[in-house]
């Protein structure tokens, strides 16, 4: 962050709240020319600050009504076991987020599926098929209180 100026930081804040911007709005808010805004955006993309642009979809509107937080323990924390697990879950479309954690479990996953039957299929056919898992604990989300993607910087 020290490498970024105030305009770049403000530009990132604006883009993460709405990347479908009107260039005239950005030029006014940042007091910059169109070319300067586009150049700064391109530089932020090239430097890796901006990883991509997405549309945030309402999961219920597309029939994905079941969110589960899944805690996973592996038989061992051997590097090859962890690497294999991470490789295998990275291609599972139901896994929205995955974290290696410290504490009682080794990993925590956020899984989104259609319903409890789809989740049972996910566990039986996909997650349990990954070797070296010793324990799976599922917590079913009853209600989402807060969900955001904007970073607090």
C-alpha cells in the first residue's frame, strides 16, 4: 500500500464498490483526466492490485439455497497431504472459499449447493473421495447477516 498514492487508493475503493463506472464520474471524483484514470486502472491491473472484475450474483435467485461451513481435519499435516487436498478442492465448483487454518481443524471451506440432498451428494461423492481426511464437521448457515467483498483499507 505504501507504493500507492491517494488517488490510486481512492480509485481502488471506488472500483471495489462498483466496477461498472461512468468514466466522467471517476474523473470528477478523482480530479483526473480520462486518460489518467484509464492509465491508473491499467497499472493497478498490471501490478496485481486488481485481480479481475465480477458480477455478484444473488445465490438464491439461481437456486443455490444451502450454504455450509465445513471444517476438515487431515490424518496428518504432511505437506504432500495438504497439497493434494488443496489441489483436489480447488476444482470443486461447490467450494466457494477455502482456508488453511490453525486450531482444532486444518481447513475450513465455504460450500454452496442447491439443498441438503446436493450437500449430501457433495460429501459422499466429492469431498470424502479425497484421501487423508480424518474428520469433517459441517455447520449449516441458517441466515446470512453480512456478506461483502470490499476490503477495509
